[in-house]
C-alpha cells in the first residue's frame, strides 16, 4: 500500500474511538443513565441543553440520543443498534431527519427563520425530526428571540438539542425552556483509563507516566487527550516512553520540580540560578513552569494535610516521592512557598524581564528561614507528666536564624561587661574543661529543640570540675531550671560522665568585687534540692526586677492552660487596656 493510499484510510483517534452507545460514554454516567431512563419510560423532553468544557462528549451524546430515538431496532435498554439504515445515516451525517447546525456560522435571525419553516414538516423515516445546534451561545439576540415561540410550543415530532461551552451567554428565556445537563470535566484517571484501552486496541506500548502526562496536558478534555495521543504516537512510534513524551510536547517533567524543592531544603541559591537558566535556555514557558511548581507544592501540602496521596494525580513512583517530601517541610513553609509562586505569577503579566522574576522567586524560596509552629513550641514546653519535652522536628535547620542572631547579640553584650561575672580568676583549664568546652556546640546539636533554644543564648564555663552555665536572660534561666533533669540526662548521654552543673544569672552591674558575694548569696545545697541537682547562682538584673515588680498580678485560676504555660515558660504578662 502506498503512502497516499494509507493516508486516505487514516482516521484520527478521536473519531475512530468515538462512543456509539450510552454505555461507551466515558466519565458522564449521570447523564447517560438519565437519558436512557427517559427513553425507556417515554418521558423525553422536547429541548435539551448540554453544557460543559470542550471535548467531554456533548455532541457525541446528542448523536447517540438522536440514534436511540430514531433507531429501527432499539435494544431493551434503549441503546441504538448502530446497524439499521437510520443509525447509519446519522453516523454518516446524511440523515434528513437529524440536522446538525453550527451556531457560530448560522447565527442570524434569517437562519433561524429557515429552521422554523423546515421544522413544520414531519420526519421522513424516524420518529423525530431533531436539530442539534452546536455552540448555541453564538446565536444573535434576534435569532434567540425568533426561536422562542417554536421552542415553547413545538410540534410533537420536533426536538432540539443545544450544546455550548459558555452557558452563561445563553439567555434565561432559552434556559427556562430546556432540560439542562452539565457535563463534567474529565478526571485524570478517566482519561488514562480510556487512553490505555485505545493503546491496547491499537497495539501500542505506553507506560503509565506517559499516559498521565498526556492526560494532564489535555486539561480534562477527552478529545484533546486523543489528539495529543496521535501527536505523541507520530513522534514516538508504537513504543512510547515518558522521556519521549516530554520531548514531543515540550513539557517540564515532575523530576524538575523535585529538584527545586531539594534546592529549597538545602538553601542552595546557586542551584536556583542554574534552574532558572535551564528554563530559559530550553524555551520552557515560564508561566507553565510556575503553574507546575504551584501544583508540586500543592501535592506536598495535600499529603501533609490528609496523610495520604489520594489527591495527587501522578504515577505510583512519584506518589512515594511525595510521601517522603511531605516529611521534610512544614505546612507553614508550603503555604509560604505557594504564596511566593502566586505572587510571581501575578507580577509576570506585567514584567519586562520574566526570567529575572523567575530567578527572584526561586532564590527567595532558597533563602527562607525554617518555621517552628507556636503550637509545637507550647507542646514541647508543656511536656507530659514531667517527662522530657518532645523535640520539635524542623528539617535541616535546628535553630532559626533569628535565634542565632539574638544569641550573637547577647554574646557581644557579655564580652563588653558581664563575661567575668562567673569567676574572678579563671582557673587553669583541665582536660575535662577542654573536652566539655571544645565539644559544646556538638552537645547543643545533640539535645532536644527546647534545650537548643535555651543553650544557644548561654555562656559555659568550667571551675573546679563544675560546669557553670551563665545567662543574663530570665527566660533562658527559667527554661533551663524547668528542664533541669533533661539537661543533666543530655550531658551524661553525650559526655559519658556525670557533670556538676550550676546555673548563673547576672547583669552588667556585677563587678569583680561583687562576684564572691553573689556566689555565697544562695546556698548550693538548697538549690540542688529544689532544682533536680542543678545549683542556681546569681541575681536578677535591676531592670528585670523593675519589670517584674511592675507586672499586674493575674489570678492563676482565671487563666487557661495555654496562658499558664506562656506565663510560666515565657514570662508573659497581661497588658491592661488603655
């Protein structure tokens, strides 16, 4: 067979696999069942309005209705036989009883007047004379008005089926005279199932990821998916793999978006510039890239919120990846990232340099600090029945930058005037001193998040085989005091020896001559008994004392459990209304 002869017999997939019965209609079971039951009971309306997105079966269903009504040998379930003369004429488009009209090109009042004149004559072969008007919203106002009278009081042999993608443009006077059916947008699973059936019937090998990519590209349209399938088949032949589909359709694959989220976790700004460059060099649509990234973040958020991947439209391998990815981010971080994407999308419409906008968005994502939920902080502070506080799980970064910056300011302040408040004359460092102080940062990283929070703002010193932990902050002091047992346990676990610990709180007003009296002002034995073995040495800063004395008294019985926790652990106070 020559190439020309082969082309003459070629039929596109959308036409070749068009449904011929109600049972074959995919994804619109609610409509097929209603229409079939109407025919079985003889309660057929004289005017139907089929509305919905493009390529979901509106015109196809209209033709099946026409065949079923005029079929010479209908089945017991009201399905057309598709073999009688009437069915064949309708399928071939030569029936004189079923007339299809394009509303876009026959939209004048004169066209409707001709229709009204012809509609008076009864059908030649079948039971009904049926007009199928596609894109009916394109009719002019005068044409709609001319149709009203016939539509309201049609002869018994006349039926109308209107199809439209923009039902809001159809006048209310027309809508009120029709029985309306809303066709659904096709789901990914429905399209994939139909394409798989077509591929098997055509002898084509195609993997699941390719089917999903085609279905996603079709955006809910079965007809579009079949047209894309033909395009991919022409590019790949009878063996279709995902990589070839992405090349044929110039799509951004899912792995690309996982690469972005990995760069965000690793705070890899340079990688973000490389990714943005790749998008521009390969000619990907930046808007499509942002849309895909937004859906990627949405998929992660859906797993975090629901605990399952049931709401994700992707292959099985990527579903497992999304489950893993969801554990590496918090919901708050996902919402922040999605907000950046949507803001960039909006600004892209007016941007003179879209590539720069993309770079800005990606680098901003890679520069965000981690988030700790206040509820997690409270839960960790509260603990359960005096047990060790529950660690806060924050991916990659254990201490937020704002905490580190705050601690750095505290250290600088200590170096100016308070570093010497622990000991008048620092003793000679022993091996124990060197070991504890040199590994102090490692020790902090090994502790729970609540201890990390407090220990990042203290200064450790060793004197006479005793670890003095010095802080100027009453909040830090109270945190370490409350979690004394956890601190001792962490020290023993990390260093392998029991370490005597003294908590020291002081202020800038403490000088060399006052240090001894401070150490002697509180008996270590009493402190040990009250604080789980931790000695407490020091005096409250004069400014902090003034603040504490100025606080209004709050009756504990009037506070909720959360408020009590805030007062106890954060030093919260009630601010009177002015």
